[in-house]
């Protein structure tokens, strides 16, 4: 197995307005990378798990994946090879105490395959492993899964617009599948309530292509519907697009997400059931199976929206708002969002979202008819997702907007959707940042007020004479406390070391905000 680990070091510290590299014990890991797609799961203060698929196949049904666990100093603790169903992709993870549950799903399933969905459990302290396998419909999309006691609870959306909930007993193997409606339905979130032996699902059910309602459905562990609550905005045209569930207590639920004003209106050509542009954020409170409030806040109403948007989007937004004003329409800005997990801090709810749009390019070519005459034709190809902004907002527990802020995202394009930004709070100051082209790009602010400008800090490499040739797929994610992990791929050149003249690696850098 072509696998090499190089221990090196980096630590970044944030002081008021800059990230400084002035600590005697920086921490960094480099893993030699050829064609592997390397996955990283931060596991809190215990450490971090790295894994990737190898070319080895112990049998026709399985392919070997290599797993290695690092402590919080990025020192390797253990490694092992684990068989995973062939042609599987890593989908999601769930962390419970010392156990990491990792979900894999098979693509291009073979007819001989007995199952196509697998959840592997790994104990981080001793590397003990167990696995549970099952069969789900081909092209089912895993939205979220959780482990409660000895139950695996997983929500899936299907390409025929029929979502379902899978409840599998990890001891007996018994499975219960719950379908929601004969109408198009899409799961948005799944949460278990262990104290009540209940499962809650937020889902959108479409009455027509133009109109949908978001429901909060509660089930027992046998799949029986216990209660169903439709979330009702104040305006009938407001459509809730996401619904992230957050329990402060078992009977005190907050729901947050994005929305638009298209319910019952003619859908735009680019909209589908699964993807619609958002014009702002909402927050709702549910207590005792009763909706207490639901409040929406549009991007156009943010008093600092012109400082948040990048120049290209600002020009486009200005033209859009002018046209809407001329036609006497309610002004709105509409974007695609990737919503992050909710942050609760000092009785505030903080919601972070990455804004993006799909990008296409047109290709022209020539063909010739029967008589040899040239016939030009054109077609478009998908070029990836272009990220352009991050928005972050703070709500109080009554759903009022306390502040809004954000930062511009420059020149990030990806073929896969993933959350690119991260967020940290230090007292009353906040920092929003992302990893791009071997640098941490950061912006500090206090609520609506910016503190300085955007800063770029180079991620230090293993050797002082390293020269970065290329960087890609930069990510940053919260690890534990005020520590984060920056990761990605780099091609580095070092003329001072013949053995390391040019190397392509996957890196992990430990960063601290202090």
C-alpha cells in the first residue's frame, strides 16, 4: 500500500485582527497522495480520523479501505484495513462518545450485490470495529442518520420524489420502513429524542409543483406516527425550503432554515422540487406540539447587505432590485444556500450559510450532413458550483434578527457541494473564515460591525523552503474548543531537498483561535 505519513508542524493563532504564526509548537500532518480521495472526520478532543479507498479487493463484494486515527496532537494512534462494499462512497458520519459511525453507500450497484448501504462503527480508543449492512433503493439519497441506543435511524430521499425513514435494530436486524405520503416529499432533517423514545422528521410535502408545506412529524421507534405539525408562515406565499431541528430541551424545539416567496406562485424554470433559490432565513419555535412563532428575515432587509455581497453579485443585486422597484414588486434577493449546523451562544442562535450557483459553459462543434455541408451545434456542460458569499445571522429566542454579517468568497469552484466556511466566537468578537489556495482567508466582526478588513494568512508547510505549485479542495472544520482543522491537497516543490523536490500531499493543519 503506497502510504507514507510525514509528521510536521503548524499552529496558527488569531489575535484581534490577524492570524499570526508565532507559537513554538506548530502541528501538521502530510499524507502522500496519488489518486486517493482522502476523507477527514474531526472527532472532538480525542482526535481525528482519516480514511481512503485502496485498490485491494479481498473478495468481489468488498474493497479495502485504510483508516488511521490521530490524537489531538496529530500523532498517529492506530491504523487498520477494513472491507467496505465495492463501489461505495462515504456519505455521512455520527459520533457518539468514543464510537464513530460511518455510512457508505454503493453506486452502480451490481445485480449480485446482497446490500448497498453499510454503516461501520469504530471505537477510537482501541480500533474495535463492527458493521451493519442493509439494502435501500438504488439512487436513494441519504439525508441524515443517527444512532439511538441499538437503533439506526436514517432518512432518505428518492429520485421518484418519495422520501422514507429507515429504522434498523442493530441487535436483531429487524427493519421498519416508514413512507410519508403519496405526494412528492423530501426529508430536510432527522433527530432522535431518546428521553421520549421518539424520532422527529422535518419534511416538505408538495401539494402541487407550485405549493408545498413543511411538516414536523413525530414517530415512535416502531414507525408509528405520533404527531404531525405543519409549520405555518405568516404569509401564505412564503415557502420553507430547509428545516433544521434543534432541541434545547425535549419539549422545546427551534426550527431554522431558508425560505422564499414562491408558494403557490409560478415556479421559475430553474427551480425543482429539490432545489429552489432562497431569499432569506426563518426561525420558528415549537413547544407542546404547538407552533409559538415563525419569523422570516429577507436578505434585502439586511442593513449591511451591500457590504456583505461581492462586487459581481452586488451589481447583479442592484439591477434586480431596481427592476423589481420599477414593476412595483416586493424587493428580494434569491440565492442557493448550503446551511451549516446551528450554533447556540449566549442565548443567541447563529446561522451560517454558504451561497453558491451552478456554473455551465457552452461548447460548440461541427458535424456534416449527407452532402458534406457543415452543421454547427452547441451544447452546455456543467462546470461545477461557484461559491461567492457567506452569510451569518444572529437571532434571539423570540426569533428577532439581532445582527447580520458575512464575507465575500473569491474564486472557489467545486464539482461537489460541501460547506466551505467556518465560524468562531471569541467573547463578543467573531471570525468567519475559509481555506483557499493554501491560505486562511478570514474576516473579524462584532455583530453588524466589521473589525478591520479581510486577511489572508499562508498555511505553513513542513519545510521552510517549500514552494506551493498548486492547491485544491481546501477545507476548514471545527475540531474542539477553539481548535480547527484546515485540510486539502497541495503540490509542493523544495529545491533544497533532493528527495522531496516535488511532492503531492493531503495535509491537515491544526489551527487555534486564541
